[in-house]
């Protein structure tokens, strides 16, 4: 799935669909940020970071936590992926 595939879910009138879209969008963005952090750590990033790596790592950690919380809520509400 790509970010563009999340749009129909995120713009839905149904909160369950929006939650599914939010989960998928977050998952995609978290994975991309994680990949960028790994490339930076390995010295393979093809651009210079403007933001300190510690800020990006903190953002990644919080994205992981939020993804876990969102998934738990989805499971409780019977929307689990």
C-alpha cells in the first residue's frame, strides 16, 4: 500500500475506515523514517540532514508507540487489521 491508497479511507465518513487509513498511513511513514535513519547510521544517506538525528529517532519512537496504541484501539473496537 502507498500513501495515495490511504486517501479513500482517510476521507471516508465512517470513523472505522478513517482509523484504518490513519493506521496504514502511519505505518508507511514510520517505515520510511526508519529506513532513512538506518541509511544515515550506515552512512548511506544521499543528502545532508537538516534536523538532528536524535530528533528523528525520537519521532520514530513516538510513531511506533502511537501505531501500537492505534492498533490496540482498533482491536478493542473490532476494527483490527
